[in-house]
């Protein structure tokens, strides 16, 4: 009797008997008209047209060394190299007995079944050709799309998507002895769904290491709810740690992760992360963590040495961090919205908990990757929070926002919140008119307009409005473009509360609630661009021939020079009677001439390649062609300015001589190919006759070998310059790299050292192993205040989900 197809997994079409059975009976009956068998598979091919498509109406074909028909029993027997085929699906065995009335085929010896891309192999099998179901003994199932192996004593294909097994183990590793597997007494697998296992044992090679009475293991590529890989760690500051995350796939547009981070020295930190991706124009990430800390620091002496010296303590036990970002729109996609959230319980939290799933480093990097903007520096006591609404038109743009800055110095019990002078922008409105030509004239007009309400717990509060139009006259000649422009900044103040705060230069007349100022400015910009193209004569022209296939050479180089000159002038206007909210409230006199010289070197690379569509054919010269690519391989930029005000300064000449010329800054970006990059920034003082600052970073990469970087930051001590009176000397060395070793191993190092203090800032060393079905990474990091060990494990098929223990 034909086994009924399970109702929970088979469709009506796959359970239909008549179509499949009729095609097979007709095919075998035609064979029998010509005899009881055939000698070679080639004769069978001549009798029946093979079809390698997945069409369910395709004919069946049978190939064998010998075929016998027993009409009384409705039985066909095939012996020797038997192949039953329908399109891309086929069955192979040494011997096949087919029962026509049931549609069952008994297979014996070297059984191999390839059905819908999946593969079943074993010693014996019973397969229902009508419903595409069956079983094999002492065999293996390979689910191709999920790259999952199931090896066991009894394996059954219950329908198109479901397999059952007994005495089997499941793995994503290739090879007879898998690096890891889950062995189970019995269970079932639904492709695109889950594997349910009874009495599973997680094995490393053939050694069991974990046991559970029941487990659900996801075997599909789509995201599924379940426990993520735990994150073990050890820190001499936090103790032994284990962060266990649980992932919840809510639906196609949203998901969440819950964290339980157990630290032996500090307690249990719980957290949650919620992500939603509504459409291409709207996405958000929200995270929160909370810890009831077992350690406090009511005095600075109780704090870790890293946190001493700032005059702040940490007496709170309830510690938290709430952060998030959102990009979307309000009603209409043209009205763009942004939200940044960053609230933390105390000034030490981010520096203490910067590693791992929920740490500052991972959070910041993910936000930069997903939103293009990250968080404020980990050491900053000011945390930024903002809500923004904006829209752009053809000639204008609007941006409205609320900015709230959390000052951690007043957030705990260190200082009373009523004394907090931190300024909040609640709200800030900006309306900009882009540069536009006025009628048919040569003049262009633009304007920046801003209105802000400033609020704070202590200090002067009120509103400020700026109206800043600018009129320019671009003049284009054969030598370049000169653009003189004149602007006016008109500012109005409305004071709500007068309150003097030490350290803030606010000498406003408290008898006046309204004030204003008007400041003109003048500017001239001159710009031109010159270039020349050089032919690089290598002595031999590269031609498209078979002998030159793969060869490449630089054929031309373009050198572009872009000089730019800017003069700006702002007169001195008395503004001391106005309130002081930001630096824009005290605009000083400016009389500055600056220049820049930008050199761009672009190369043309010619490479001989094979023409598309000629693969597999005997090559001739007309099957090759030259492909040309261009690359800016070198950029060199020089900048300097001359300050006329400094040249005429009369104050403090006994301490600081006049130095109107700024340092010469040179930026170099060298990228000769895809494997090397050099970025260099250097400042040279014409008065010190030495380099006062430079930043170097050299990066190299080679496929299959690894990568390396070298960086050096230098800051010279300068005391004779009025603009930088207390610049201290600094020398920071940064280097590291990644080296791929044989057999899947790799090592990675990162090193940062303060050469002047002769102190290591941070050291990191990791050893990793990449296998076909898992990844292992052991990380050791050390700072002057903490030694930390981490173990990261990722299993293919389990890298996102460990399973659900029920």
C-alpha cells in the first residue's frame, strides 16, 4: 500500500498518484515491448528521451544493465548500474524492484538519490516515486541549500521539506569526522525551518561535551529566534564574564536581542537591543543596559587609578546606558528625520564596559556603519542627544532640531544639577537660501538664517536670531575664477533670565532684555586649475595579442595643479554688552590671507584581457582587447595663511614675538595600487624651523597573506607662539597587522605606545582558526588599567543561533 503523504508538509500536487504513476508505467511498458532487458544504458537512451528539467510532467527514464518484468506481480526488476531519472532528479542503485500498483521502488546496494537538490545515500532504501518520499538505512542526507549533513542509522524523506532520522548526527562540516556535530537518538528536520532533536549531544569531533533532553536547531538561512553564541571573557577589573544573548526575530522588518551579562566581580548586567527597518527610507536601532553594581567609589581614592584626578566620584550602584539612532521621515519622505540618543548613568560607565556585545566599541562602530554617524568620544563627559527634521527644496533648505547635552559632572551626586551651566538648544531652527543668480545680473545671493532658544539650569537664558545674507560676484576668465563677496551678520537677542556664571564671559547689562549687533565681512576667493598629460614611453607599446594576455603597463599620467587664494576681512565690533551663549556671540577681528596648492597625479593603466564570450575557445589575437583604468595615485596639498592682525600686534611682545605666518601644512595621500596606502599630514613652522606636528599612517594588504599598518603621531612642544602657548610634546606609535598562516590559522596584533612616557597605551594579540564550518578566536588585550581575555566562537549554521533548550 502506498504510504500517505504527511498532511503537514506536502502539497496537493506532490500527493497526486495518477500523473507520476502513469508516466512511469508507460515508459517501462514500452521497454518491455522490445524484450525483457537491454545490454547497455545507451540502448535505453535511444528508446526514451531524457529530460533534465524540473518540469513535473517530464517523462521518466530507466537505465540498467538488465531489466525483468513480472506482470502477474506488477513488478519490474532492474539489475546493474540502475538509474531512474526525471529531469534533474534521479535515483541510482545496484538493484531496483519497482511495484507498479503502489509506485514504490526498493533499492539495494550503493543507493544514491538526488531530489530537488538534496542528496540521500545509503545501503538500502525504499522510495515512493509517486509522492517523492522514502527512507535509507546507514546513510546520509545532504541538504544543499543549508549545507547541512545528517548521518545516521535510519533517514527518511517524509515529503519535499521534511526529513526524519534515528541514531543520527547533524553538522555543517565536510568530511567523515566533523569538527563539530549534534548527535541525537531521534528527530526531524524541516528545510527552511527547524531540526527537532531528542536527547541531543553536542560533539567536538567524536567527543560529546554538552547534553540536553531536547533541542530545536534552525536549519535555514533566514534569521530565526534563538540563543546566540555566548561570549566568555575574563578581566582583572570585572572578573570572569559570560554574556548570553537571545535573538528574537519578530518579523521581516524588526527584531530584538536580549542580553544577560554575568560578571563575577560586578554582578548581572541585563540589556536589550531593538532594530527595525520599515523601508529604504526608515530604520532605527535602540539599546539599553542596566547593572546593579556590587562596587562603588564614594571617594576618588576608591576609584580605579584610571578615573582618578578628575574631581569626580561614583557612589551610584544603579548604572545604565541608553542609546539609539533613527533615520526616517515625517509623513512625506521629503521631510527627513533623525534622532540620536546617548544617556549614561555616570562618567566612568563607558570606559569600564567598552568591550563585548554591548560595549562602547561595538556600539559606536555599528552606528557608524549603519547610520554614518557614531557617538561622542568615550572619554567625553558630555553626551549628545538630538532630534532633527529637515527638508530641501531647489533653492532653499530647512532644518529644525532639539539638542540636549547631558553633562555627567552634574548627573550624579558630584555636583548639584541646579548649578549645571550646560547650554541646551531647545529648539534650533535653520533656514538657508542657496546661492542663486539675481535675475539677469552677474550677482549671486545666498543667506543663512538661524533662530535658537538657549536654556540651562544656571546662567543666562534667552533667544538669538541670526540673519546672514551674502552677495557675491563670480568673475570667470581664461586664467581662472575670482569671486569677491560681501556679507552681513545681523543678530538679535531676547534675554529671558540674567544670571552670571563664573568662567563664562557674559557681562551683559541686566537692565536690557533686548540687544542686537551688526557685523560686516568681506571675502575674495580665487581659483584655477591647470593640467598636463604625459605619455610614459616604456620602449615597447602594449598591444592586444595572446602573448601579452594579462600584461599591464602605465601608458599616461595626468598632473593637475589647483592653486587657491582666499582673503577674508572682518572688522572689530564691540560685542561685550551682548549675552554669551556660544563662540558665535564673540566674533573677533579677522584680516587673513590664505593659500592652498593641490597637486593631483592620475595614471592610466592599460591591461590586455580576454574578450567576453570567448572562454573555452582556442585563443587568437582578435579574442583579446585592452582595458583602460584610471586612478588618482598621488595627492599632495600645501596650505598656509598670513595673519595681518598678528603682524601688527602690539601686546605681549615681551613674551611672544610676532608670528603672522601659520605653519605650512602638507597632506600626502599615496595609493599606487589596491594593496598600499600612505596618508601623511605634516605641519612645519617657518619660525621654529622644524616640524611641529605630523600624523603618518601606512597600510599594506596582500590577498592570502595578510595586512599591516604603521602609524606615528608627533606633537612638538611650543611655548613661544601666542596662539599655542601650552602645546606639550607627544609621540604616539601605532602598529599592527594580520597574518594568514597555513591550515586556516591567523594571528592579529595591535599595539599603541606613548614613546615619551615610555608606557604602553594598549596591546592586543589574538590567535584565530578558520575552518570550513567554524571560526575560533582567542583575544588578549592589555591596558595600564586592565588585562582582558576573550574567546569568540562562531559555528557555521550556529553562528547566529545556538538553539532553544526546552
